[in-house]
C-alpha cells in the first residue's frame, strides 16, 4: 500500500514575513523600554537629551541630584500647583485638562501635559511636537506611573526639569537663584521658581518681572490649597 505523501506547508509570503519581523522587533523594543523604566525606578537618570544638548551648546550646565527628602516640600507643592494640580488624582493623563486643551486649541494653543508626561518626555525622549514622540511619551508615562509611583515621578521631575538656562533641577535652581540649598527654600522662593516654568530661559526667580511676581502669588495660593486639602498625599512625607 503506497504511503501518502505529506503535504508541505506553503512558505509565508513576503508581507507575512515582514509582519512577523516587525512584531518581533516591536516586542524586543518594548521589553528594552520596560527594563529601562524599571532600572530608573532605582537608579537616578545620569543624563537626558535636553541636558546633553544644552551641555554641548553652553559648554557647561548646573545640576546636582538631590533626593526628594532633601528638597523643600514648599517647592514640591508649588511645582504641582503650577504644572499639574491634580497630580495625585490622575493615572498619568489628566482627561479634564486634555478636554479643555482640545476645546481651547480651536482659538489658541494650550498644553495639557501632566508632570508624569513631562517626566517621561524629559527622561526618555527628545524635545519636539511630532505625533511619534507624543505616542512614545504616552507609553512611557503609563509605564512610569505603574512602575515608579507618584513620589518617584516627582523626585525625578524635580531633578531633570530645566529651571534656567543651563540650570537643571531643584538644587541647582536654589543655588543659582538664591544661593541656598533646595531644602531651605521658603514658600515665596519656591513659588517663584515654579512660576518661571515652563519658560525658564526668559524668566528669573531672583529678579522676577511683574508677571512672575503675580504668577508666584497664584502658585503660592494653589500650593496652600493643595496642602490644606491633602492633595499632596501621594508625594508628601508627612
């Protein structure tokens, strides 16, 4: 009795092979990104794209990594009040602010980036406004919310955010503007540093313009509200 010949499987076409190759590399890249995120949960980011480019442009920068326990809680609350008042309540994306931004953008440009998104952009990505970068930012933002937690996110943000030309992080800003450590910043000084964000190259915390003074008063009031309403619970040590 003759044996039936086993039918050979048809080789996948070029499109299927390309799809398999793309999926394989996407999985590898995602795994690498996750390992990167996990590493920075425990290891302080040594440099960012913006810090590197400013270092090259200026020849030097001011930066001194400082743990969140050694940064004035006035500054932590002021930055949250200024940049992301619902920081403790969202999961990396402030849907309410995104809605306002979409509505407002019909008339004028308005941002809606949370501190989580800004941290993801500063640490892992490059400056810019492309949809590719925004998509990657969303992925990293979700990952650091899951892996780092709020307190670590704010700690990293307070150490990598640009707070003057060539000035990065809370300690460098405190020394640059007021000649003191970040731990010793008063409510007014902290509010003035927060008030120069997100345009620190054109504003000064130590020589504030009328706009910065007014903005600092608003920030200080917002920070007091955040403290009174316990909206600093996710990052405060108290």
